[in-house]
């Protein structure tokens, strides 16, 4: 057996020494804990990087910093500190945009959803990713100038197959952008190599970004966790989000 055997008693004592208490007792102790948490939230939001974090990301961020938090209590204080910023952390989709129902697939590598994230294209930065519809892992990702280039997307697709032990998805789901044409044709030709009667519609499915809920949901998480603060920084010509990270 590797590692150390630690009893629940030892864990409780260790947490007490570190000040990581499950609860505080007494009016004064509760007031002091709220005041310390208020100070921590204010300092972290002003620092730059977590300024636009919601409840989940902020609670994890404070926990990593060694600041004990009760998530619901923390979220209530976040609303008091900056209600407008908290409201802005809600999903960035327009009303009804992400209400496309539950998307269920039969298994891993059955469908890969692919799409680009072009919020920074005016600055020469593009992101293109694919996500497995069953296990929700990123099958391929690319950041660069070629995310709207059909040859670049084709190469990314073929590289993803090589990295996946040449296991090809049954279906690729993407929008009708010009950059997907070569990838769609490659997917069809590879299927025809195994089944000459395979139809294009059985290997590649076009759909709008609105209906491609898997990859769009991931873009939403990426926006909330990382890229939104950069969008605001660029739009407002403000301080870089990295300015709050200690050197």
C-alpha cells in the first residue's frame, strides 16, 4: 500500500490547525467570518483575473487560495459586492438559444460536434474545436489564424484521427461554413472506403450553431471561465486580466 493512512480524527485536527472549519459558532465568530469573506471576495474581484467568475468558479478559486468558503454564503456576499457583475455571469446565450433539448448519443465516437469560436477574429485569434457527443471530451482544438480555412480544418480533423488511434466518428456535426467542406468530404470518403454505398448524410450532418448544442455549450463554459474577461478588456481597453496574477 502506498501513501499514508489518515484517520478522520487526524483530518479534522489538520483542518482546524489550517483554519478550514466546516462551520463557525457564535455571533461574533460568524460576523468575523463574513467580514473576512467579504474582504477576500472584494480583493479577488478587484485583482482582475476572477473579476467575472460566477459561484462555481469563485468558490474553487477561493478554496485554492486557502480561503474557507460556504458556497451559498459566498454567492450572497458576491451579490452585495457587485450585483451587476454577478448578473453578467449568467449564460451568454440569447433568450431561447440554448433551449434545444437534451442531446443523447449511442456511445463514444458516435458523433463529434465541431465549431469555431471567432470572438477574437478581429485581433487575429481564432479557436476551432471538436467535442465527443457522448463523453464530452475535446477531440481536437486549434488556436490560430487558420480556423476559417478549409485546409486548416481538414488537417485538424486528420490529426485528431491520428491521435485517436485512427478511430473515426460515425457522424460529424457542424455548421455550413465554407471551412467545413474539405473535412466533410474526407469524412465521407473514409466511410466509403469501408462501405461504397455510404451516403453523405450518414456521415456528416449540417446544422446551425444554435442546434449544435454540444459544442455551443462548451463555448459558453469557456466564455464564462476565461475569454469573457478578455473580451471586456479589449472592448473597454482596460487592464489585462493577467495583471492580477502575482509574478
